[in-house]
């Protein structure tokens, strides 16, 4: 039972790490929402 629990925890940790790496710098969760860029920011960039 202990080995099964350890394997399960390792898989969960590996999945969590991969999800965190993919989410780093993303503005949305699972790319389901992309916020609009503010107009003031567009003027500032020009």
C-alpha cells in the first residue's frame, strides 16, 4: 500500500509541475479567456 501511495503522489506532483510550467506567464486558465488590452496601454506603446 505504501508503494502505491508513493507512486500516486509522484504522478500528482509531476502533473502539477507540468501544469505550473505551462501556466507560467499565461493570462488565462487553459486558454479559455484572453483579456482585452487596455486602450491606454496601446497609446503608451506607440
